[in-house]
C-alpha cells in the first residue's frame, strides 16, 4: 500500500467515525426529545448488556446479580418469591438497572409468559442458576424417596431446558449470545468415586446432556451454550458442612464470571470448573 492509499484510507475511516458519531448523537437527541415529550425510551435497554438470572434470591444467583449489577449491566433477577427475597430487594434499591421478576422454573407457563413479556428484548446472558439438592435423607439407598427424584429432575434439568427454549430468540438477538447453566462436579460421571446423592448427581448429569445437545442445536445460530460449576461454595445449599470445606460465594462467582466472559462459539458445549479446566463428563 503506498502513502496515497494510506492517506485515503485514513480519510475514509475519519469520515465513517464522524458519521457514526453524528448518527449516535442524533439518536440520543431524538431519545431525549422523545422522553421530554413523555414518550417511553423504547430501545434504551438495547444499548446495554442484559443478563437474566434464575434463582437470584440468595446464594450464587444473588451474588451473580450483585456482580453483574456492579458492571452496570441490566440485570433481570428472577426468583420464586420476590416479596420475601430481602437481600435481592436491598440490591435492587442500590441499582436502578436491576429488575426483579417472579419466576419458578417448575412453572412452564410462567416461563413462557415472562419470555413473552420480554419479547424483542435482547438477553446477552441467560444464566440458569436455580437448583435444589433434594436432601441427603431422600437419597440413601434402601430408603430412596422416588418423589424427590422427580422434583430434583424438574428443577435442575427440565427447568433450565425450558428456560433456554423459551428465551432462545432473546439470546439470539443479543450481542453476546450466551446460555450458561450452573451445573456441578457431582454430575460428572467420570469423577464418581463413591455412592452418594443419587438424585442430585443424576439431575446434573441429565442437565449436562441437555446442554450439550442444545450446544449442537444452536451453534449455527451463533448461540453459545456453556456449563460452569462453582465448586463447594458457602451457601444455604451446603448448610451443615464445615466452613473450612467451602469457598466464599464471592470467590466462586468471580471464577465462574471469568469463565462465562471467556466462553465463545468455539467453546460451545464445554463444562468448565472454577479454574477454567474442562470437567470430564
Ligand atoms: N453451593 C455449592 O457448593 C454448589 C456446588 C455445585 C453446584 N451448585 C449449584 O449452584 C446453583 C445455586 O446453588 P446455591 O449454592 O446458590 O444454592 P442456594 O443458596 O440453596 O440457592 C438456590 C436458589 O435456587 C432457587 N430455587 C430453588 N428452586 C427453584 C425453583 N423451582 N424455581 C426458581 N428458583 C428456585 C432458590 O430460590 P428460593 O429462595 O425461592 O428457595 C435459590 O435462589 C444450583 O444449581 C446448585 O446445584 C452449588
């Protein structure tokens, strides 16, 4: 390329930059004028990164909501019972970009209704976090509680699948296009070295298989599907275990958020631990 070409290239780039800047300014002025006239800022949210989190009332989901709100993202924090989710309410009071929505992942009609209310609104990261353990006492061989198996599967595996199916268009229309699910090392069949937690483990293995299928399904649509695991984390989920066995929730979320940021389409379908290592299936 000779200097003449370079010079012409620079001029074009300058022109493009200036045009883009004027266009952005025009949009902003238009928005402000519209708002002044009492018209809602229709697409203001489109300019922002949006994350939707399930099970944001406490534990890991709450910490994710805090983390992403701290990035000034638009956070759609969902939980079963917003009225009693005091920590989440307090977080909402500090962040105007945090929206609280009721959502029980067992309620498929409710999931569809929420997806319909957010129709045409891009969701950059759909974060399936809600989960239950099912209680140790219900998963002891010889005294297995089979009703608990259905419940654990419905919350931990079927619920996230339904959420992904309902919100696929929102994610597809976004900039980051990520569907991330919090799984567990307990779902790793390759890591099993003793019998325990029949239901919980099976639900997370099923969840992993569902998400791997989904990764193949959505790759050509540019949607990244990823699985992360927090490791043993100090939340209500692990109540009763000695604290020294558990990591602070903030550390677990720091690690998972880093891996979520790192996920790209070439990594779709991977299951990553807190160090970014691939967890065996
Ligand atoms: N903590 C760990 O060491 C650990 C390890 C591996 C994986 N995980 C996974 O991490 C995720 C979060 O766990 P956590 O430690 O934060 O547990 P947690 O403190 O017990 O919180 C669980 C969250 O899930 C919500 N939830 C339960 N059933 C739901 C339903 N039907 N619909 C919507 N939300 C529901 C709870 O809401 P309510 O407040 O309404 O009950 C709560 O917000 C789970 O998927 C869990 O399997 C945790």
